[in-house]
C-alpha cells in the first residue's frame, strides 16, 4: 500500500494538492456556488496518493468506491503536474457520459476553484472533423460520386458547414451516412497541410492546435489505445505527455486487445469499394475520373468480397447455431480478394501519379493507402501471421447479422508493458472495481502494470443502511435449463412486484433473457410496469432514458448494462442478477487465455474465470447505490453463491451490508 503524502524525491505536487484539499479550497468553491460540501477522507487520501505518484514518477492503481469523488481526486494533482512540468496530462475514460461530466462540469468547476489559468480540451479522432477542401470537391463532383439520397446528405452537410463552430460530426443535428461522411471528413493521409487553401480555417487543424496548447487532454479509451498502437509504429496524434489517468480502468485489457489486433467486416470492404465505384449506380471516384478499366476491377471485387464472406459464413456453420468460431488454420478462401485489391491498389498508384491536380492525387492516395491496410490485415488474418494471437469469425448484430473477422493478442500485458508503462513516467489507473479478494494483483498482472503502487479506498456510502442482498434458497442449478428458466421467471416476477418495478434484471445469456421476457412480459406490463428488453429496437441510451423517465420500469439487460450505467434516485431500487457472470468457456479470446494458463501449469478457473466473474459481479451490484440517498435490494438468483466453494469469494466481494437468504416466500 502507498503512504499518502510521500514523495521523498520531490513533493511539489503533493504540497499543492494537500494545500487545496486540506486548506479548504474545495469546500470554499462549493459554498461560493451555493452548494454544500461534505468532507470525504477517501477523496483526500486518493488525491494525496495520485500527487505522490506524480512527484515520484511512479505508476499507481487505485480502487475507489462509488461516491469517493475520484475525478476531483485525480484532476487536481494532474492539473498541478501539467502546470509545473510544462507538458500536458492526459485523462482517458471508457464512457461518453464520464467524458461529458469531466468536460462540462468537473473541469470548469475546478478552473474557478483552483484560481489558476489552465486549458483543458476534449480530443477526438480526426475522422470526426469536416474537411472544407474535401467538401468543396465533393460538391463539385456530386453527380458522379453520389446517388440522390447521398446528395441530400451532402447538401445538409454543406448547410451546416457554413455555420459550424467546432466542425465535428457530433455538432450536427443529423448524422450523415458513413458513405458520404467518409468523402468529406479530415481523413488520415488525405491532408495537404499548409498547402491546403482552407488551412487557416481548417476545423481539424484548429482542434489539433488546441490539443497541443492544452494542459489537460481528455480522450476516450478507444482513441487512447488506438493512438498507443500507432505510436508503436512511429505515428502519433496526441502531444507528448508524461502522466496519464485511465479512469474506468477495469476496461483496459479488453479495449487494448481490440486495438492491438484485427477487425475486418464485410461492411468495411464494401465501404471502401463504394468510395471507388458502385456498379448499380455507376457512382464513385473512378466514375469521376473516367477510369473504366479500374472500375471493372472494382466491379469484379464486389463479387469476390461477397463470395469470400459467404464461404466463411458457410464454413462457420452459423445457420446451425452459435455466433463465434475459432479459426485454427488458414481458410481456403480470400485469394481472389487479395489479388483484386493488389491490382486495384497498383492501378490507383498509376492513376494518382498521372494526375497534375494535387487535390485529386491526395484523395486517390488516401483510398489506396486504406486499401493496402485492409489487404495487409486480411492477409495476416488468413495466414495467421500475427504471433501469439487468437483468430475467430463472429456474427454481430441482432438484425443484420454482420460477419466480422477478428484477431486479438492472447495477452496484452507484454504490449502494454512495452508501449505504455515503459514509456510514460506516471500512469494512474482507477475504478470502483479492480480488486479480487482484497488484492489488485490479478488486475496488475493482466494489464502489464506489475510493480505499480496500489491503494484501496472504500465508499463513503452507508451500505449497511442503504442496501440489502437477498438470495433465494432452493434455486435450481443454472445449467438445468428445464428447471432454472421457470424458477427465474417466478423469482423475477416476485421481486419486481416487491420493488414496484424500478428494477434492472441483468443476464449473461441473450437466449435466457428473451425466454424470461416471453414468460413474464404479460404480468409485468399488466401490473403497470413498462418493460424494456435489450435488442428489441431501442438503443442502450434510449432504454436508460426511458427507464429514468418512467420511474417504475423494468429493464432486462446484457453485458453492457452490468457496468457504466448510472441511474440515480428512486427510479432504480432493485438489481436482479440472474446468474453469476462467468464468461462463456468457448468464447475465443477467453478460451485462448485459459489455454495459455493451462500451458503454464496453472488453473484457468481460479486464475482467470473466477477473478473475471467476481469483478463483473461487483460491477453489476454497483449499479444500485449511486448516491448517499439511494436505497434498495440486490437479488442473486444463482444458487451456486451458496452451494459452491467459490460462492464465499463472491459474497466477500460485496459491500458491508445485510445478506439474507430467503426460504420460500418468493415462490407462488
């Protein structure tokens, strides 16, 4: 454990941080704005630990319970560090809601409270920004490039561009189609720099200048790890930094795996082809350039791509069930796609070299470069040339069932050790759930952060008063579908009525969720409780918004509702966990990670499956109490928590609150 307030090698940031928190600066700021301030010892302890890590240039992992106010605890020392050191500090989050809280609420408040001049910006990928030069070119060539619907989208972008302030896609009221936006955004490799006639008014360059002038840069995990992967190849988007906070750090391993691997969908190939030429409409950049021979190659490639994905779909056998299949050896397909892409990319090179117009030449080169990237990735996937990766194909989406080709590193720890922890002097990782059985060793080992200093601070909430855990006795084993399903339906109805709706029901299986919804929908809605089921049309955000507005609704959710969802107040008084959240053992990445542990002579269940499930369980339980005024129950319907040896580990991970086992009063 770390001793807060240390930092023998230099305590400048510690001193400034202590002065702000202990000198009443935060309290006075709240009072001056008409709000109350409750002293939180846990917040001060965390702030001191972050400051000490910054002074000592060390890495730190902090588990901070809900209600600690951890954003202030890391923002204050990070701001001081940036101002003292002259280099920006980076804060990365997983959810958009936390980003918005930092940018719109917490950072503006601290600007006033600290009384120092510092600049903070939200960084977005360049593809989010409009390129005025590309827009002008697209408008000139719209008849050759777009169909009628796309031309309407383009006209809408042009109207918005005349009054846009930031110039990002998020600023628009209506998001345009990807096929149109990709032709007008500030695409990587499609920039003339200072030669561009729009350079002075360029939205992206303006945003980039703000980022490089900032003291604090806020990003999301996907952008951060995408940029980290690019840095390993000598390309960077963010300025040089010496300190980073990774909030919602329990997501690090999964997000890093995604960006150090491969993801190729049929949509991605068709999106690239659509930019070049669409045979049905005879639109695209090759139509504009009157490049008939190359357009024919593209026409043929449309068919090759369709045939390749159809072959893979048949090979995977998804029509017989399942959504994932591991690829253990090179698939006997794709040669036509690779050959066609090679010919097209060579043709684009010759086409670009023959153009005097630099504006068109850079456009052609950008499309060619993207084609080469996709071709390289496809070749690596088919040939399985990336060492220590697992390869699989997956059907995604409830409606469209898109087929996606994946490769991901079995372990990201070595990659993060080299690209992050060895390069950045101070990495602060924080979340409400990092520890298993009181230790953060599992988290540190999985992320390559071994040797980091650690701190665990509890929550200021009174869980003993605010929350109760209820565990019905006699629930059938979850693997006994015939008995478990009706028992879950019966229990859900009972506990939903008990809490008068106002319930999250969390599932680990889409099949079970849908079957329980079929069983209980009539009675739930007849009782006056609106029922929202994930995958039935509403987006995750829309489901949560309606749940809040209704005040007595019931929400059935899968993986994404176990974490990152914040419903405060009386709208949520009951979280029902239908099953302990063990990962599906045949999920490709989980299976590969467990096999790696087995190869080393370890126990995959104890060393991977169980810790992962405990962390996710803690996240699910954490949906209930979000403020000091919240109250409610958590119901666990998986009897293994009482019957199995590992149940005590789940129970020990709960906050200190009453745990009741119920005999039979929950049955009809």
